C-alpha cells in the first residue's frame, strides 16, 4: 500500500481536501443498536483497550475501537487530547472510513486489511494533519475484518513503538474472540518451542470430536502454512500426524504432559489441549482443563530434558563424524570461538544449523550462560519485534505479569542464535543492527536502554547477497554479522552417512539399540535426501516405532512416500542405463562411463553424491573417469 494509492481512492469519493470535519453522529438509540450489534467485539476489546491505554497514558493519545465500517464504538484517552479530538469528530458513533474522512489510519486499515500508520501530512483531509495514527484490523475466526483498534495522538508525540503495541493488542483481542468460539470443539495449542505455549506466539486450531478441522487462529494459520480454505478439507490426523483416538488416550492418563506432534510440513511441534471431552463406545469422560501448574511442570521437564540432550549431543567434537567438508567447518569455528566474532551459518534447510550453533555455544567460554534460539521465519511479523526486544511490565492482559524482557536480553551473558535471519523484516534489521553496535536494548514501551552482552550466531538458507541487491536485506547488518561465514553441506554430499545414522539411532532410540538392514543402508546411500537431517531424523523415528521390539529396521518399517521416492530414482537410473546401452557401437566400458558422466551432471559434479546414487565407492568413480 502507498499513501498515493489511498489518496487516489479518497479523490474518487469526491472528498475535497479542505472539507470541514463531519460531525454527523448516530443518535442515542442508533448508537445503542450499534453497540449491541458489536457486543461480542466490544466485550473482548474493552479490557485490552484499558491495558493498552495504561501503556500510553499521559502521552497526548487516545485508544479507539471501531466496527468493520470504521464507525467508532469506544474511546479512551487523555483529557487534554480528547478536547482536540472533539474538533475532528473522534467520537463514538462517527464514521472514519476512507469514504467519509479520506486517507486515515482507521479507514485505510479497513481498505487494505493490514496494519496502517498515517502520520501528519499523510492524512487526506487538511483538518486531520495534526494527528498521528496507528491502526490494526481485527479479524474474526474465519478471517474477515470485524473492526479496527487504533491509537491516535498529536503528531509531535509520535513514538515508533506504538504500532507494535497496537498490533499485539489486536492479536490479543482476536485470540480472546477465538477462545470464546467453538466451545464444544477440541482446541489444540501448539508451537515448535514449548516455552511459547500459553503466549501470543502459540497457534490454536479447533476440531470436531471426530477430528474434522474447524478453524485456526492467525498464528495457527501461519504455523500450519496453509490458507483457511485449504484447511477445511483436513483433519487432526492429516495436520498433526496423530490419530484423534491417540489424542483421547493421551488425556486419559492421570498426568498428561505435552504432546509431541509432527505437522504435515515435517516441522515438529509441542502441543496441549484445553477443555477436552473424551468419548467412545465404552467410555465417556469429561476431562478437566489442563491445569496451568501441570503445563508448567511439563514444560520445565521438557526443557530440562531437551537441555540435557543438547548438551550431550551438541559439541563440535560430537558433530565431527568423518566428513571432510564438515571437518573444515569445525576447524574454522574452533579458531574463532570466544573471540567476539559473529558467525553466519549457511546451507540448505535441515542441514543442522541450529545443532551447530548449540555446539558452538557449548564449546565456548559462555557455555554456562543461556543459549537462546529464535527462528525469525516461525514468528509472525507483527510479533517478532516484541519477542526479540521485549516489552514493558503489564503490557497485555494474560501476558506475563511483569512483561517480557525479550529474547536478546534472555541471552545476556550467553549466546543468541537467529535462525532464518533472511526472513527478518527490514525495519527490524535496523533495530538489530543498532543493538549489535551499541550493545543496548530498549524494550517496547520503555524509554530505558539496557546493556546486553551476547555472542551472535546467525543462520540462513537464502542468498543474502542477492537479497541485498534487491534491497530485501540491509548490507550494513550483513557485514556486521558475517565475521566468519561457514556452509554446512547437504546430506547428499556427505561421506559419513553411516556414522550419522548410527548416532541418530543411538540418540533417538530411548535406550534401545537399533540397526539398519544392509539393503536399507544401500538404499539410504543412494537417496538424495531433499529434506536433509530433518527428513532422515523423522524417517528413523518412524521406522523405530514401526520396528518395535524387532530392533532391525527393514523395508516394511519405512514410510510409503519414502519408498515411492526411492523407486522413482531407481526407475530414472535404469532408464539412463537402457538408453545408453542401446546406442550403436557402445561397449560395456562406454556404457559405464556414460552412466557415470550423466550421474555426475545430475549431481553438479559432486563425486560423493554420484557414488552414493550409483551404489559404488568414490574410488570407483575416480578410476572410471581417469584418462587412460
């Protein structure tokens, strides 16, 4: 959206820029009817508005709630500013749509269905140009705009944190609306990090008792990665990889902990249910709400177990499993650890960048300090600022009573890992750069800067140089965080697959020893592993469960989609051999050399990947392609 486009719409409505404020408001009975029509929205928004107002009190601002048409339902504000607001009809019952007032934050947010800031001269009407306004639309459970939350004040009191507070407040209202809907449904609260459950970051999805999808919160939609229309055909099982009956069984236990679920995309998340009613032919039982203390206890236990596992598995020595490319990376890292040099890890998705970052921390002088990981791609844009930089005490109803210090300050004295840094919004890149340069953090809603000392590791699977050329990533931030750049090779290029699999089986086997049948290991060596370690780990977890007490993983224990991929590759390789063999005048040596050359081309000249694809050793490849 550009201001010019909004002004063009305003001109098309025939509004003169010099028009006097329209004080046309609703009568008492019509205003009462309007409030009744929006009773649910007003009921859930009012306490959030009060909390938001407490954050901006005595700053010459006011908080405004409107309906979907931009008509004001409720206001809170400083007395001195309310007098100024009266001059431009910022009163209950007055319409502030673009059709009525031209370009303004409320009307333009409705038109664009997106958070909007309109400052001073950006207002279409000259009479409104003393204002600065930050507005965020409020969406219902099916994704329709039902109202707007706005903070309006004197242009001389503009504060860059205001929009973030408005957006967080709007999401709080949406979550409360969502929680009050689908009261007889199964609600699953989920996130890839257990500590985010119970916060604005968590996703919420609702299902019928039979497991059919009903709806999801905005954060839930973001994490599921599918639009509402596509989700309507899904079930609990297809989205979370668990039969609905298993969910019921889990909550029949006396002390159910957090669920470990796998999204359809392969991302592993933690989840919990609230108000779950369990029923089947022989059993009917109404479950109590999952008590907060139980959830907290489960979360702490999960975090403690996770920390112990990471400490045991994550050291550079542990990760050095014999691959030459990885050994070079580790050798470089050992030289810079503890030297106050930022590290940037690149590589495809699933190559183990976070595990490497944890290993860097565990081998550093900061190992007794916190290790805080933030996935910039998994946090909605309207929340990433508050999660990174924190916000002042009492910012939101239902949030932590003393606010949040943010991830950067949580990492103080330790290490901060920013995964998928290429997905960080441009405006936050500037704030992050300032923190890295000044080593000071200013939480949202605060005027105080707090000293911070962190070791920074970033990771991305994107080409940041290309993004810089397209003005999608700041070059000054890039050069600040790439003190040392290392690249993790994809699994298909590594020569230590057997050692990696052995360590994964040991780590994931819960005390049981599993082995891979020889024909399956040959299949693994030939596979190209597009999902890298994430795909391999999930496949081995599934195979171990399917194998049960039979501790040898065989063909029947592997997922069907993996076997289909393997069959497709084998068919393709056979086709290459057949086409080559029927060429006129081809000897056996010619066929071998041609197949190897085609395989090398398919794997961009990588000898290790070619050898695995053909099921031969690297030495064989080198011997065959050497000139006589």
